[in-house]
C-alpha cells in the first residue's frame, strides 16, 4: 500500500465482540463500520475474535461488513477465506469438566460445537442471545454429549457464587489438555490446550504474511490479554478491568464512546487521507 512516498504496510486488525466492538446496547456503531470499510479498501485485513461459538461470532462479522474473518471459541476455531480450521476439546478435558460439575452442582455449563450450544444447569434460555442461527440443546451427562456431538471446540462454566467458581478453577487448573481463562468474574472459559485468541492471531498473520508489528488487537477482558500481548499493538477499551488496562500497549475510549474508531482514525490518519 502506498501513500505518496510513504509505504503503509498491510495490517491485521482484530476486535473482541462484547464490551469492545458492541456498545452496551449490543450495537456496532456506524463510525466503526465506516472506518472498517474505508481501511479494507486500503488493503487492511479485519477479524472478529471472540469466545462465542462460530455461528454466533460470524453473525457479528457479517454485521461489521463484507470479507471480515472470524476467530471463534477463544481461538479454537477460525476462518481462512472459505476454509474453517477447527480444534477439538479432548475427551480427557471434557471428562474433567463434567467431574467438576458433579462436585460443584451450582455450576452452570455450556459446551459448544461450531453451530450448537449444549447446556447443563439451567443456562439454556441465556443461549438465545448468542445468535439466531445457533442451535440449543440440553444435556444431563457426558454420555448425552457424546451421543449428540463428540466434536466440542470449547465451553464455559458460570456461577453467581464466586467462591464456587474459585473452587472449580482450582480443581480444573491441572486438568489434562485444558486451558482456563475468563471473560468476566462470573465465568471460567474452557479452551483446548495451546489454543487462544493469541494463537489464532499468530496463525492468521503467518498465513497472510503480515508482520507481527502490523497486527492490532482490541479487547476488554482477561481472555483478550494473550491476544493484546501477542499483537504489535494491544489496545484495551477504557471499560476494561484494571489488570487489562495495565498490560495493554494503549488504552482507547470505551465501547460506548467509539473507542475503536478513535484509535483507528488516529493510527491510520495519513492512510485515510490519501
């Protein structure tokens, strides 16, 4: 990409969804949509990066614009053009998760494939917020899950009682083939070992030949931190928890104040003017 005598190299730009791309009314601002479109025309590449299952995350990619890539399931699933790369939560990890649910019955469990959410512990109604094209099924046991869908990409444990979550996290911390994270104080994100939004960012940037210093990631949660640290420019929203703000390279305005637009319009100011 050339701007007069200045070379503006192709960038990979990633957005978390909740609390980052979406405002508190669950909408993407017109300013964000417009600047993404303008920068796409300059040759820059955009991805959604979410803990949601693929069908849900993709629905927001489509709202943002055309040819937006999707990283879903906290990096367990991602798109490369028309290809979908999928990583499976191994049986030994799933077994440990169900054991935790037996020990701590107040836990509410969601497990995801690319298009279906499986719920145990009264969470089914909450799934309706995921996406209109997402399927929802109740399960009572690991046997139910194995019968319905053995290819699980990730999951989440929720509880109102923070002490229950803390105990469950301690129980699961050494579980085989399982990585733990969190997108809020009331959940534990369940991810295959070695996968994260950061790992997917690295895979995508290498596939498209984008230099590490030309990657920009926006986020607001603990599960975004590896991605913010891995990217050349880790941008935390002003509404992020303190420990996220402290580890980000840059802090932009909140998700209700067009924080994404504020950063991109300044960072690419000369490119947008050309």
